[in-house]
C-alpha cells in the first residue's frame, strides 16, 4: 500500500492547515490573489483527524470535485482556475510531482460563513432529529417516515461554520441575521439547483446522493461563487441506487464506512470522539478506497 500524504511543506506564503486540506496563498498569472488548495490523505470523522490517512484519497476526491466543477461550469460560477502544478511558481520538480492530481488553484474568495446543507433523504442526524420531533432542523416532514426514506422535496438546512469546534445547525432566519436575507436566498436557491442537477446526473449512473453540503464565497466583484469541494464522498452521502432500501442503514460509497468503523470503537469504549483520533486498519483503508474509486468511475464513465 502506498504512503499517505499527511502534510505538505511548500515554499509558499501563509500556510493554513484544515482537517484534510492544506492551503497556501498564490499570485495568479493575471496578478490577482489566488489560493492553492491541496487535498491531503488525512481523514476526519466527528471533527477529529484520525491517526493515519488513506493513501490516494486526496487525489480521488479532487478528481470528483474537478469533474463536478467542469460539469456545472456553464450554470454556476466557481473559483477553480487550474489543476496543473506547473502553474505554481517557485516549486521544485519533486514538489510539483507530489501535488499531481490533488490540487486546485483557485481565485481567492471571501468565505461566506454558512455551510449550505441540502438533504434529499432522511438519514444521519436528520433522522435522529425527526424521530424526536417530526422535524429536521425545524422543518416539518410527513409523519411515518423511516430511516433512509426519500424526502419528496429536498430541504435546505444551513449551519454555522466556526473556526474551531463542531458545526451547529441554525434556522434560515438566523442565517439571514448573520449574512443577510438576499445572500441567504441566493445561497439556498443555488444550493438546491446544484443538488438537484447533480442528484439527477448521479442517479442515471447508479448513485443516490442522499445529502450534501456546499460552501460559497464572494469574489472580488462581490458575486457569490461556489468554492471548496463539490459533491464528493467526503461532503455527501453516496448510496448505490440498486441497493437502496428504506428502513435500514445504507451501503455507501462515502466516508460513512469509516464513521461506522469508528462508531464500533466508541461502543467498545476504545475511543470517545476526542483527540487523539484512532488509527484505521488496513482492511478499512482498502475498502474505503475501493468505494471512492467506484464512485469516481460511475460518475465519469
């Protein structure tokens, strides 16, 4: 098994390290501000980075994101400029080689501090909320729904995007208080349109996109653009359509497989969902990579 890329150390300014991505500032060829986003092979569950990574995960996720950015480019503005390491000045050949397939060179945007979540199926934390209240994030759903049921009209449930700690679900009205009603209306409408278009495309290729989250930013002209990753197995729940059966947990192409493994550690009292994160065994790593590869192949033929 190849070695996972867990961190980078490049001669570029203003390095920031997220849970799974490394970011650096760039100056684009036209002289404007840019950002380099590197998808590492780190794995995060319950907002905790696990001890080891999944080799090649960052490359697969970047390929999926890049596919969607290209697929949506005629309909939705986004920040992606290039995926070619040769476009980054000041790096050695070895450094550029280490980045192949796992980077996005993007126009720098001011991040809108709202996570835009679209739910098309009742699952995860949404299902737990529904069991208690009949609602998901304050949105009432029909009575009698069961785990993994399809939501007839997908729902938009924003959350905050704090610098540290867990995301927190908020109402649409609270989100309006934070960034303004006009902004939230645009975020909601754009999120729903991207989800619906992506969901319909994926379903024709045997993938149910049960839910997903999007991030947006303001470009220098104060226009809202799609940023970060798009409809990947890390930001979405991907289910095989021919195996979907409401009333149970679904087989998946996504990170839920890793979550399920770590939940067994929690149940056994071997982990408390806090740092430090546990290590993934080789079989979980191999099975996860196989699922990500299957998702990529189905989406891109």
